[in-house]
């Protein structure tokens, strides 16, 4: 991977106030030159179970929403950032991914993670195992995903995945499989991602099972540099072929970055300087954000940026000048 890897940008959506507005958002995302439209993979609505995590509710189920977005568009890539490995039977998820890529002519990006919002598991009586077991189950699925996409006869006898006597179908349009994004923030996940992923999504270490200061601190500039080193250690010579992605969760276009960063830092017990340099934040003018993204690409190798649309912030249009300038679209 080169420090001059071309920039790509994605828009991630959680909510919409109507089907028509959601379809309009997807069309706008494609027209404005974003590479990818992402869903997340959560199912809780507003209520005390999710309120305690500070995570936004998600209106739409990921798989049918991705399929409909692919059907509506012609060039836009679509995917999930990222599927939770525990929420579906693994062979069903693999077949759904292969089907969406096959029918879209090869525009699926497939993201997977080990799961982290304990309250979401608890709310539907899904066992939330300790991280080592969740990780092993997730790792088996990654290998199973690649085997399924090969179309070869499957004989897998793992601790969690036991598939035999059939081949994966349909064959995806992309070879050898839709690009595999692995998301996470722990050393174990990111080292494994270096070994297996095409795209690594740098995230917080969400060990707390909720959003908050612990996660934000785990994504500071120095911590992000360490995460990139973990990916490198897993990847070895293949690191040059890996695309590094990150969510800019606090993206605010403003001519007054100092007071804006100070307000966020006060709420989190961090310094304004930490917020302004935080790899998961982009706060400043369009010129500043473009310069800062190029600086971060040189510092970390990150060239794939996700910004969030909450149904009200008009982020697709607000951030579009950055997309146009840095992606050349």
C-alpha cells in the first residue's frame, strides 16, 4: 500500500424519515462521486436497551437495504460497515453476500466484525460470549466466507462451522470474492485483519460495549499509529495491498474549529488539540479537512474515509467538496 493510495469516500446511513428520502440519499451519494454507500448492522430501535450504549438506533435491516440500494444504482458500491458475525447463521450470510454481488455485477463490499454491543445481544436473548470465543467464531467465518466464494466443494470441520457435502453458490461476480473488510480496534482483531482482509476498518476498541470516552481514547492519534503497526505485523509483505479505512464519526465543516473541538473535548474529558488531531474526527473548513486527510494518509496510510449521515445533517452534500477535490470526481 502506497502513501499515495487514491482516496475513496463512503457515506454511512443509519436512519431515514421516508423511503423516498432514503432512495434520494442513495442517488445523491452516487451522483456526488462517493465510492460506497454503507449500512451498519444493528437492529435495536429507541429504548432503554440502546440508550445506555449511546449508539444511534438503526431503522433498516442491513441485507434487504443493501440489495435495494444495489438495484437502484449502477456504479455505486454498497455494503455493510460491518456485519456482526453473531447475528446470522454463517452460511446464510455467505450466500446472501454471494447473491448480492452476483446480481449487482460485482458492486458489493463485504465487511465483518466480531460484535460488541452487549445490550443488543441481551435485548434479544442472544448469548454474548467472552471476546476470545467471539473472535474464534468470527475467524472461522472469515475462512468459511473465502471457501464458500470459491465455488469448490466444502468440507469444513471447525469448532463452530461444520459445512460439508455442498459447494458455495452463486459464484460472485468479483474474483476471488467481494472485497473483505474487517473492522475492529483490538490487537487481536487487527493483526488477524492484516493476515486476511483486503480492507481494514480502523475502529475504536469497543471493549466497553458502548460508545464513550474509553472508545474515543482508544482512537487517539498515538493509538491509531499503534493499530496500523498491528495490521503491518499481521500482513507482512501483503500490507502494500491492504486499503486502510476509518470512520470520521465527528465530521463538522466549520470556520470555527477551536470552539467546536472544545465543546466536544469538554464532554469527553479530552483536550481540544486531541479532538482536532483525532483520526475519527474532521473539524474545520473544506481546505483544512482536505489538507488534514492528506496529512493523515502520509502519517498512517489511511485513504478510505467514511462519513455519517444521520438523516438530518445533509452530510452527503456538506462533505461533497472534499470528495470532489480528493477523489477527482
